[in-house]
C-alpha cells in the first residue's frame, strides 16, 4: 500500500490537464498514490477518453464548479466567482472524504498555478502544498511581479474601476530582469484573451500567483536550460521538466479532451525523412474563414507535404476542390497523437500556436517552429522561441490583420531553407533532454520533491 497520497487539482482546460496528468504519472511511478481532481464537466470528458486504467495508484475524482450550464462555463467572470466561492469548500469535503475512506494519508495537495486558492485549502487543513506551473516559468515570474509593477507605476491600479486595473501606463517596453530582452506590453498574458476583461484577468492572475508563493514548493514544467535568466532571478521557482509522455518509453499521453486519429502515424511512415510540415493550433484557437483559406492555400502553394490538425469544432470550410488538389500530399486529421507525431523522423517543422505544452513537445524533438500565437501566454512563448532560443520565425500580418498565403509560403521556405534553425533546435534538444535524465537538474529537483512527499532524506 502506498504510504503517501497526493491530491492534484487542475484548472479546467486541456492545456492544464495534460501536463498535470503527466506530473501525476511521475508520482505514481514512485509509488505515491494520487487523486487527480477535475471539475465534474471536465472529469466526464477526460475519463471517457482514457484508453485504459492508469494503474491502481491513480484515482480520478471530481468536484462541482457550481455552474449550471456549458454557457455559464464560457463566462470567465462566473467561472472565477465559482472558483473562489464554491470550489474551496467542495475540495475540502473531498479531502476529508479521502481521509475517512482511504488508509493512506494525504501528504500534499498540488495546485495548478492558476488555481492558487487550492493552496489556501491545504494551509487550512494543515497539509503540505505545492504549486505546479503548466505554463512557462517566464509567465509565472511575470504574474509574480504584477504588484511590483503597480507599485513602480508601470501598471495602473485605479480601484474605482474607472481605469481597467493592470493595463500598462504606456507602450514602453517592460523588462522582467536585466538578463532578459524587453517585452512589449501588448503580449503580457492578461492583455490578449478575446472576450475577457483584461483587468479582471489581471486581478485573477495576480492573486493566483500571490497565493502560489505561500506553497511549500513552486514547481515548473520547464528546465534551467530553457529559461536560465528566470531561475537566476526567481530561485523559488523549481524546474522539474519537461515532463512529457514522449520522454518515457512506450508511455501514452493522457488527459485528452478529444479522440486521437492514430492512422496519421501510418501515413507518416510512408513519408521521407524531415519532409513534413506539421500544423496544429491547440484546443481553442479559431480562424476567420478568410484566414483559414489563406492558411490552406499557403500550405498548398508551398509544394511541400503537410499534416494539418483541423478540429471538428472549427467552423471554417476548405476552398473549393482543395482536398482533391492537395491529394496524398496533405494529411488532414481532426486530432492527432501530437507527441508521437512530433517525434516522427518525417516531420521537418512545427507551425504552432505556441502553447507551452506544444512548445516543449517541439523542443524535446529538436524541431524548428513557425510561430502563430492566438491568446494569453502564447505570445510570450513565441517571443522566447524566436528571440531567445532562436529556433523559429513568426508570421507578419497585412494591413487587414491577415497572415497571407504568400507570407505563409515565404516563411516556410525561409525556415526550412536555413540550416541554422534546425541546428539550434537540435542543440537545445540535447541540453533539455539531459536535464530530465538521471543526474540532470530537473531530475534531481523532482527527486527532491518526491522525497519530501515521502518524508525521506534527500538523495
């Protein structure tokens, strides 16, 4: 029987569930029992897509978010209110129930760093706590600096709400630390989420980050090699990654919201080495019909083979005769086993929305990027890829805000025509994969956390 029991609570989004599920798997591999907690709505989706039971040590559980309909869950303000007013009590009830019914004591509660209120529940119950950051350490550090930026006059803080709190006072570049390049205010995580009040998102993110600083550990799905200036300036952030299913032999990625189309792997097996452009934009990015057509035609006129993930809920249509024209050169799927795709020898580059999970998956497979961010921290991640790692290029939009078919074709040719991008990607891959091998920095940090959970002396 497991001596230690960890409760992990995820934010209810695809890009959060997957990395936290992989973290849970690493704990169960060490004999730690894990109860993984989603909201009831997300729990139903995740468990329905589990191909097989994850083992006796991983138990999936859910708590109510107090919301009555899917439409309510699309309302960010209602979701935040439920998290603050309803979910803490529900989580406390669940932990008490576990203590009554399970003989293994809850040793630690791990909060998704966007669910900082979970740390307060752990403190109230006298249980050890950790925050786990599914985004980059750069994003977490920026959120941790929010109050300082207000104090320094870089962000407004009009509590009367006459001015939206958290909006930069001007367009001057913001520098997180001296060893990092300056950041455009427009790409701060709370400034670019369509349909969400940036002031509301700023306040939520700021409070969550402050709550995470009260945890015993702040763990990041990253490595020293990926973001060295951040870890030098913010030593309380501890990298333990990249934790990806693809870095473990025969491991399957879990936590998917959609069924994967594994037939695409057979198609990849028939393609030449380093020939395929892989295109995927995560679980929530959307296109206008005009932009969708430009992307389709840009891929077609590149005259290169490609695999494109087009979700079932993407409400755009292909140009007339498109599928017939691209024929066997273009493989279009509704959802792909992405880590296996990116690890395939036939893939040459990754056109990505630059979510942190996808960024890590590309890095660990030594792939160069074409960056197409849509919301939130994706713009920061794209900047890191292009300006810091120098393993990718961004797209330029025309005067109407469209990435044209000619721009897409041009950037594909530039990226794949310059060997430097691939060389830089392979160099970064080697550094990062070393960090998670036995003896590597992320490996040692993860072992230290596991030992703490199990109450052992440090290795």
